[in-house]
C-alpha cells in the first residue's frame, strides 16, 4: 500500500493498536483511529510524531455498524483490533462475546459498504487456535479452537467466534476486500499510553508475589512492536494470505522468574517455591478452585502442559524478524514501574541488570 493512503485502526486507544498507529504515522500513512470517547481523552495518540497532520480520531461503537461507515470512507485498509481483552468477567456473553462477535460483524458490514477498500486485517489471537496446550502437538495456522464456550475460557470463545465470523463473511459475501488475521500469543513490551494491558498485568502479578510458587506452565510471548509491525506488513504485502500465528518464543514460569531475578528485580516478592513437579501441579489445580472462575479454568487447563507454536509462516511470508522477548519483558517491567503500575524498588544489582539476553 502507498503511504499517504488512509488506514483505519479500530480501537486505536489499545495497547497493540496505539503501536500500530505510531508505526503507520512513522511510515507516512494517514490514519483514522476509532475510539470510544472524544479525542481529547487520548493525548498519547494526539502527541505521536505526525499525528498533528495525519491522525484523525473518530468515535465509533462496536455494536453500531453504521458508526464505522464514516470512519472507513476513503480507506484502503481497515485494521480491526477493538475487542475486549479481559480474562475474568461477570457476564461472558455481554462483556466478551457480544462486543467481539457483533463488533467484528459490524466492522465487516461497514467495510462492505466502503468503496475502494482493499484489505481488512483482523487482530485475532492464539485463543482462536487453541484454549489448552497439548504437549504432543505443535500448533499451526491450521488449528482452530473447538473447545471453548461461555463457561470454558469465554475470552478464547469470543476470539474464536469473532475470527470464524470474519472468515464466514468473506465466504458468503465475497467482498472486494480480502481478510488477513494476525493471531498473537501473549503480547508484551512498553505501552504508548498509560494503561495496563492484561498480559503485562500478569507479569506485574508475578512480581507482586500473587502466585504461591513457580508453576509448571509456559506461554508464547511476542513484542508489541513486532505485533504491530506484523499487522502493517500484512496490510502492505499483496501476497499475504490467511492467518498468521505470531509468537516469538515460548518461556516457562521458571525462566521468567529467573530472568526477573537476574535482571535486578530480585527484591520484588518473586515466587520461590518449586511447584513444577506432579505434587505442585496437583496442589495448584486444587488451589485453582479458589480463584476467580476464568483464572481457575485457565490454571486447570494449562498447568503441567507445554504449548508450542510453529511460526515460520509469518517469518517467511511477512518477513518478520522477532526481537528477543526477554528484552521486551524487561522493557515492559521498566515501563510499568515508570507509569506507576509497579512499585519502584532499588535495583538489587545494577551489574546484573546489564546482563544481556
Ligand atoms: P487493550 O489495550 O485492552 O485494547 C482493546 C481495545 O479494544 C481498546 O481500544 C478498547 O477500547 C477496545 N474495546 C474493548 N472493548 C470494547 C467494546 N466493548 N467496545 C468498543 N471497543 C472496545 O488490549 P490489546 O492487548 O491491545 O488487544 C487488542 C486486540 O488484540 C484484541 O482483539 C485482543 O483480543 C488481541 N490480542 C491481544 C493479546 C495481548 O496479549 N495483548 C494477545 C492476542 C490477541 P477502550 O480503550 O475504550 O477500552
């Protein structure tokens, strides 16, 4: 796509979307971002380099398709990121499924009415690939989450339904634009705004001693700037097709705690007790019943199992070179401290901080 063309980013205020907006502006694109409140609520977007001349923020509501029609006028591409990313909710249907599913349908319907639109890039998730690790399997873009429901992993369910609906829409309506999905794992790194993302909040919780010990659990991580870059490359590369799994590296909880400890954060109440054996796993599965419902389900389906993703498609077809996620995690920590999400404590050892990963 040619810079100077307009790109619409839905949910521009979000953790991933604000990096997309930042990178689009840096590349010379005109950007229209949809938000839920009036523009003055987003100074961190309005102050981005190039924003004064090339960023417009407009209000749009995921449950009203017509609110996106003016937002998409003259856009060559829409990047649809807006969707709730929350694990524990009161009402999964209202709080997750409705905005994710109806929001995606609303955006697709508005896209259909937009002349000149070439491509819609949807932020999906590994949640639409699977909702539980399978130690005997490496997950790829061919996999679909078939197990989630309103009761079991409702966030995963919302992302699966939304992505399925988007592909079904393309099959049924055969619009002039095509669809690409980016399916990121746990996205971390520094934030453009002052909010705290759900993934970074998990790292904060580990540093605040919320977990009773080191569990046998692992996660795929990817840097937020690489995730944003993947969306833009998916938009720009004419040859891009289908789904793109987006995970740089799988890190287990022990490695994560060691990274934090060796990087000068050993004076935070990091978990110490080793629960990575069968007894620890059994204990944590029992304790999971004391947790909020969806955290409990997450623990029971993830502890004691190992996740693996095959991400060569995004590397080969989009040319993404992932940055080391250990550095992204440490940048996320510093960012959370600087924004007051984590207490500042004196570094235990500044020499250790300089250790390179
Ligand atoms: P985020 O910072 O919470 O951003 C979510 C965005 O969606 C915000 O702009 C938010 O608007 C908007 N939104 C949420 N609920 C909405 C609703 N009911 N109506 C209208 N807008 C709504 O989260 P994020 O991490 O950037 O997530 C962006 C996308 O990436 C989501 O689709 C998420 O599922 C996906 N994803 C995230 C991760 C991750 O680890 N972060 C991993 C995989 C996929 P407000 O600012 O007004 O709340």
